[in-house]
C-alpha cells in the first residue's frame, strides 16, 4: 500500500474513533449530515430574564432570551475599545446586554426578539451579560 494512502486511512480511522468516543461520552450534541455542522457539548436551554435574575449565576456563562426594550448609545472605553449596549426584557424584568464590537456588530432595535449567550456579571452595581456583538442572535 502506498505510504500516503496509508497515512490518509490512518487519519480517517483516528478521526472517526474520536467522533465515536465523543458521541458516546455525550460531548457531541448533534451532527447534521451534509451541512458540515457539528455541535459540541450540550445545547443550552434559554432562560427568561426573570429566571436568570432568580438564579443569579454570577461569573457563569448563561443563555437568555428576551425582547430588546431599550438601545443605548455605543460606549467607548478609555482604552478606545467600542461596545454596543442595550436592554432585554421578558415583560417582567430587564437586564443590560454589553457587547464588544471587536469582532463585529449587531443591528438590534427595540422590539427584536434575541438569543444571548454570554457571561453574567455585576459591573458597577448593575447586572449585565457580556459577549461579542456578532454573537447576538436576532430571531
């Protein structure tokens, strides 16, 4: 057998083995055939803003859904970093979303339904979720 073919087959076998082990251990959540989309890890369930505020998982990554209630002016830090900021609500409570424009922006407007995956934190006595703006999903 040609050495290049042998190496290729070895890589295929090893990669397939890793996928099988990961799937059996629960590390792979889904794979959509033909799409090339592989989802690693468990899918996060999206909480409402009220559920999040009841749990208060400070410094943890959270998944929250809500409706944009207010859009604020962009913020520029003293170091020149740019951020977008807005609030989302579930009709009962609201929370600030503070996102970095470093890797892209979002075009949210009041009334948009959004899915947010970010870090829940308290900054200057206000609770907020921090993430990259490009990761804000408008639904």
